[in-house]
């Protein structure tokens, strides 16, 4: 089992930045592919970014490319999402997710690919 806890959300003005953290416990998360998803009010869960178990490979949804960066420090069992140039459309609850099997080089976009989920952290961007 892996427990995931997100932190770093909050209220920020348009153009601002936030860094989200996802801390894993219960089992080493190093080597597990992980991802960030978001869900805005009245909308479904949306893929944001993913990272392979080694951290060498990453993937982003088009609306955040060039603005968001996913990274990880396996020694700390933590994955980060640096979010720059935020706009009101980025307002959502952001959740991290992890797969249950190790994958050094692969990353995944689909919700169904992930086995563990955090509770989420609210990000609100004001105009």
C-alpha cells in the first residue's frame, strides 16, 4: 500500500506560481510511475502531468506545457508540480496518483492506470 498526501495548494493571483508536493509513505515510491490530475467544479478528472519511476521521462497535457514542471526526488519519496504563469482556468483540486508496479521509464495519462490516489489540494487562481 502507498499513502499519498498532497500539499502546497492555495490562492494565487493570475500570473503567479505555486509548487505542489506529493509525499508518499507506506512503501517506497521510488520507481513507481506517478502523475498529477486535476478536477474543476462540475468537470471530470483531467490529466495534468506524469513522470516515470526514474524521473527521466515526463509528459504534460497541452494547456500546461511550458508552464508546469513535474519532478521527483526518490530519496524523499516525493513528487513535485511546479506551476508558473497560472491563470483562472487552472483552478481545480489537484491530486497525485501512483501505480502499484515499478516502471523506470514509462509514464501514464489515463486515470485507470493508477492504483493509489491522494485526497487532493485546492488551487484557486484569481483574475
